[in-house]
């Protein structure tokens, strides 16, 4: 379950959710990818670790 796909599906039911996490700039895209991996990695990657970085 990637967050962008889940976000698109949720926006079908609640249009206010569309674009709730901006991804226009390189920094925003990088932060979204970090969030997406945190969501997926914590669930499926057995070697996933949370760091301060």
C-alpha cells in the first residue's frame, strides 16, 4: 500500500484530502518518499530501523 495510491483512493470519497501532502518541490517529494517508506518499511521490512536522520 503506497501512500500516494491510498491518498488517491481516499480523495475519491473525500475530495478535501486531495493534495493534503504537497509534492511540488524536490524537498516536498523527498519528504513524502521518506514518509511513504516509513509507512511501508515499518510494516514489511524486517530490517527497518528508525534513525534521527
